[in-house]
């Protein structure tokens, strides 16, 4: 299962781990399909660490899950923050996943057991859009790591949605 994030700086193709983290995958794909991510800003950009988006308000304080409330973590020992391009839900503590997510710029083992990993960048991580996004100058911690110019998630293309396909088969 994969999706393409069409950003203002190029495309990022994401493999979604539907079997390993079914709730997280359902939430992410549902938000993608509903257009909830269309027009979202990448509101936090920390060179060498990660970039974050998925908040329709653009402030880093908004967004919701497809269920209208936070959903539980799906931490899997087999999914690790061991490379560039790992995709995970942002949260404000245990079991507080909503719509915001981040993409790592490198290994981040200190994040293990704290965030639900639900995908990885399979195209656009090296020499592509992720490099271009990482190069955008950003404010410091006091300024919320906000990029100096807007980086936008324009829209998402879902290449195959096994959750929706299963629901149609079950009808």
C-alpha cells in the first residue's frame, strides 16, 4: 500500500504499513482519502531530525483523527526509527494520536516506544523532495522551528487502499 504526498517542493511516495499498524493505517488513509491533508503546511522543520505536518490549522495545535478523538499507540518492536524517511504520528503523550505526522531526516532511536510508526518514504527521500524540504531555513525552538517560507502538502494520491477495498468486499 502506498500514497504520494504532493508537496510544494516535490513528491514523497510513502509505503503504509497496513498490516503492522492497522488503526494507524486506517486513520492515515482515511484522512488522505477525505482530503484532510490537502493544503496543510509543514509547520515544523528541524534540520537533521524531522519535518512535521498534518495540522489543518497550520499552528501545530490542531487536527483530529477520523474517529474525532485520539486513538491508541500501535508501537511495534519490528518498526524502528533507524533511517531517513520513517513516517510516524506526532502526539502529546501516550495514546494521543490524531492527524499530525512527521518524517525523519535520519535515525532517531530516542523516539522508540513513544510514537507510532506507520510508514516509510520509498521515493523522494534522497536527492528529492525530502532533501529540498530539509534545506528550507527554519526558526529556532523559540519560534517553533517554523519554516521561513511556506512548505505545503498540496494533496495526496492513494495508489491502492486495501482497507477500503476490504470494506467493499464485505458489503
